[in-house]
């Protein structure tokens, strides 16, 4: 603690930062740059960056001048200053040789717990990961999530590298924006270009649709794939006429878009970008045959991907375990993993949180090199903390979520039996955290996060948000340990 003495003197002198036992010092954040000492602290008003000494970074940080230095807010402008001086606070790409976990932080409070979870494990955290949908529902921006992740890394003194994902981006304007902000990972969602009706069409309908394609395109696919067998690490993949036609009809537009995005944005980016292809947000299950078709086409077109997310058999619904035939899942998962290995990218598992029954299978067949996306489960652990520490708030949120659940079904596919949830009036306060062990209650909260965090009364005051964040900030360490336990279980079952 000796190196903090000068900084603590600054705390005592500055009225905006309360001194005494109400100040928390994040010791792992302490660092020195040139002749300036920096540390992050928290008081009743929030978190602050304290800078003491004389040096260039002190002049660049925006803050309140005091005798020894500055007291600085955790603003976006100050985050950019920190990024310029401390490389470890800048998101980076990790490539195909190590596992990565998209953790996501809908609240801007979870990343310290995520960092503690992955320390000394064979996995790298993608701390900033929110889709356009999630950002819209929570009234946040990509800048907000990048700021929160970067400051969390600084707070924890975490120097092993982290990533930031422009998650499930569809439109070029959003791709441009995400890259301009400095993301290191881009998940291209091609669901709008994938033709969902083809799989259920009759053979005659498939032939008729295929006949409308230009002769040049038909020849490109037919000459290469029709009646050709591909040996994929011992797995034989081939295409008869109907199978090939279906794949072309389902994926050809999406493939053109993937190639366009890669060659116009990813390959021209000013730094390395982990490029992920998402073909999972569709009604069409990705057979191993279809997976190889898409991935091999990308290789033919010289599109380099870091990871690819198929839609697996069964259901990967939000916030609960896998639904489906586990034996069939393992068979197909092993084939998907073989294809990914053969074509040199990582298999990506979306909606991966809480799929405990299949994690050992996934870890086994990917040999511990994969990408897995989680997000909502961190919000659910926050709800569990609320239930434990502020039961009145939990009860009000639960009732509101039930009243507004139907509104969420235009965004999410979940099938909870809400009637199976024990009525609140039958539960004492000490039993409320157990609602987050019930599948229906988990999904109820999982999909209503946006409604709960933005709900206001007739005077424009938030119904829950302010009290929710106040409670979590008061129980910062409780939330951290909840995440370490819950996300740690994910990592352990994956064998990482």
C-alpha cells in the first residue's frame, strides 16, 4: 500500500471524493506512466480516476485540478486517453488458436467479475458484446460498452488481453460504425440473406427456383459440387442434385454478402479483426452438409473467418439448458467441429449460456478451441443478487415482467411455462433468489431486461433502473462472486 500514500493524500484533499472508510481503492488498478501515478477509487458518488504527479497524461486527462494532480471522471474522453497510454486497455483480436468467450455486459457492471473468472484459464474474454437489438432495448451505445469494458480492464489491472465484439451486425452502416470505434471482433449476422422457406419446399419447387438462377451461377456451383465427394478429416460430404440446389438457394445471397463485407471492411481494417459468420439466427437448422457448403465457399472466395456459428439441432433457448436429443447433438457437433478444424476456424456456439448438459461434449469435440457467446446469464445473476439483497425491488420487477412478457416475443424465441412459476405471495423473501433456478422464471427475466431497465412512471422517473443499479453498486463484491461462480461453471465444464 505504500505506493498509494500520495494518492490517498489527494483523496483527503479533494471534496468531490469522500475520504475515510467510505472510499474503496481498487489496488489492482494502480499504475505509473512517466511521472504520473494513477489509481481508480469509488466513493458514494461513483468511481473516479485519480492522477498524481507531473507528466503528459495528467495534462491530457479531463478532471478537477488539485494540489497534487487531478480527480477525473470515467468519461469517454478519458477512456480514450487511457487507451493511448496503456495498450492492455485496448481490445484485440485473438485468432483461431485459443478459446474465446463472448461475455457481454448489459449493465456495464459485470466485466470485473468476468475478468476474475478467466484469470489463469485457457480462454480469452470478449468483454464488450452487445447486439444492436440489445443496445436498442437498453438505450445504450457501442461507445458505452467499450468504455465500460476498458475501464473494467484498467480497474482490474488485467493485462492478458480482451476483445470487443460488434455483435450480430447486419447492416453496413453499423459495420462501419463499429469498426470506427475500435472493435476487435465482428459477428456478421446473415439471417436477412438466408432463405428460410427452401428447406420445406418440394423437389419440384426447388428445381423451379433453381432454374431461375443465371447459367453462370448455376455452372459455378454445379461443376464444383454436384456428385463430388469431399473427405473432411474422415467425414465424407457429398451433394446430390436436390441437396446442392437447396444449399445454393438458401445460402448464395448470404455468401455474396459475407464476401462483400470481408473484402470491403474486414480485410481493409487498420488492425486485426476476428471475423465471425453467424448463420444461426434462422429457422433453418445447419446440417453438417450445409455448414461445409458455406465454409468451403468462403475459402474458395478467399474470405478468412475466425469463427462460424451454425444453427445446431435441438434448441439453444435463452437462459436455460439445451433442449433436444443429446446423442444426435453430439453426432452432429462432432461433424461440425471436424469441418471447422479442416477449414481452420473456430466453431462458435451462440446462446451458449447455461447449456450445462452439453458443455462437456462441446469441449471434447472442439479440443477446447472454440468461441462461445453468453450475455443474458450475467443479467440473471444480477437479478439473483437483487432478489437476495433487495427483495421488495425484486417482487416489483417480477410482477412487471409477467405483465409485459408477451411484448418480448417479437425479439426472442422462448417457450417458458409461466404457470409453473410459484406465485410471489407464496414465497418468503429468503426464497426469492431461487426463482433464478427455475427455467420459466429465468426466461421471463431474460427477455424482459429491456422493458425493466427502461420502464418509467407517469412523471418520467424510472420504475426500477435507478434502484436496481444502486443496489448492485452497493453489493459490488456480491455480484462479482456470483459471476465468478456461475461463469466459472461454464468454463470448467468446457474443460478450459
